[in-house]
């Protein structure tokens, strides 16, 4: 079948680009980007800019078969994983969540919210197993976590699942006016929202200090802003809130129930002809652009390279806030760059109403991960988050 595709498919289908194209994305300093490509349901654009010493945003686009056993179950999977405390959890999600989704889709013989939820649960359990198996050697893995935003497009239905404060925003055309309005499809889990604090307090009625202000920011136990994640095992299982985990990570008191949840908020959306595109991005983008500002930029710009332009717009806003030039920020190296903006990941998917009518055998297959600055493997240990000072940990946690 691959041979037939190469003979009869168009001269440069997505997944089989012409020589010299950015098949696996391109690197420009701390910016990685894939300006455009085809997926089963339309087109996509993707970009990542690194700010941390080690890239803590991980991401992926998978398009084609969503099941190992059901050939008609085809679609597009998008994942944005915003790590904190280190890259390990986000990297683990990138390695495992999609495979779990395909496995459960095969078992259920369909795509559903239940399939997505089970994939999240299996990923969380898998990471907890890693923490447990490496507890004596790398106990600080228990203090690493990640937000997790997933979008799955299958048979005209869009599933959006989220843990943490990354965000999925739909651009929908208003027929009467020609405007494209922003519709947020993801639910955020951040203690800065009053409703999130109420939810957390209701689930921990015996703990009046489950969330409180620290440095003028609402945090769970004064530590972390997000209330749902994958990882952060020391805040979910009391047996990991002890030695040999370093004292600077540990809570002084024990707890009886998990302080954070790994249960995603899932929305199911039937894609309409007026639904033009959807933006998936880590909070590094949304710190600087509103939902409507991002949608307006996508609507008025060429599709090719739009993710890169969104990243640039966010960096330009970050530069204004710090009263420096955008060109100056671009010259600042990773690590130091984190004082100006966070890691930023943006993936834009454009819906093509004709794509689902394409013959299954000719639909594009994509498997792509967001990139970052290559780091030699022998430098990972000394640069890991487990060697930073207490002040650095506090600074990193202040963003979550």
C-alpha cells in the first residue's frame, strides 16, 4: 500500500514531503517549527519556543489510524504537555498517552470520551509506576508533573480533554457578520479561579488550608497553582511525601486524600461547517494573548506558518511587558530566557469538510513531535531540575 501511495498519490502528500521540506520541523535558535502539513481532517501548523534550561513543553501531532485493529477508525490526535519541575513527566506522556488511546480505542472498537479518560488514567498509573520503581535512586521524580491537553478529531467529532491550564480555543464563523469568534473548549484547573478553589475546598472539607495565598497567588497548599495534572505524585500519594524526597519538596504535614487530581475535564463537540480551526496551546501563549486575539490572528493570516506567528506575537508582548525589544529577547539563551517568557507550544488545526470524504487509503499519515534545542545525553543529569536551589524551585512553581 505504501508503494501504491507513492505511485498514485499527489506529488507531495503530507507525510511524504518533497526533498528539502521541513518534514520533521526546523530549528531556528530556541524556536522549532513545522509551518504546515496535512492531517486526516485538514491541515495543521505547529511551533515551540524554548525558555527553560531543559524544554518542559512536549507536544505531538498524530494523524491516521487511531486504533490498531479498526481500519475505519481514523482521525487526528493533538497533545500539548506543559511540564513543571522538569521535563520528565511531559516526556513520559509524549511517549505513552497516544499508544494508550489506540489500545483502548481498539478494545472499545470506537472513539469516545471514555476511551480518552482511560488513556489519561493509564498514563498516570504508568508514571506512578516509574516513580515507584526509581524511588530509591531518583526520588525527586515524585515532584515532577505536567499539564496535559489533548484533542482528538474522529468521524466529525472533536474530543478535548484537559488537566491544568493549557487551553484549546475554537474559531467559529458567524454567518451573518462574517466574524470568526473564539470559543474556549477546554476547562482550566488553576487555583486562581474562584470556582476551582471552591471545588477543591468541597473535595477536602477536613482541610481548611487546602488552598491559600502565597506571594499574592492562590496555590494548593501554598505550592502549586494547577489543581489537576499527571505526575506530582508527592501531592497525590502520602507514601511519596517523605524521605528520601528532599525536604524542600515535601509537605510538612501528611494528607489522607490526593491534593491534586488526574481526572481530565472532557468536552465532546460535533464539528460544524462554521468551525474553521482550533488552537491548542500551553499557557505560555495565553499569558500574552487573549482567546479572541489569537483567533483574529489565525483568521487574517495565511495558514502556512501561523503557529510560528502566534509564538512570535506572544514573545513580542512579553518583550513589551519587560520594556525590551523582541530582537533582544531572541538573543537570550535558554534558562535566562525563562525570566522573560515561558516555554510556548502552539498547534493549530484547520478543519477541512471534504477531508473525511477522502478515500481511507489515501489519507495522510503524520507522527510528529515538537522539538527543542538538542542537549547531549551526558548533560541531562547535572541540568536536571533536581539539582536546582530552593529559590529556583520556588520561582518555577510560581508559574503554576
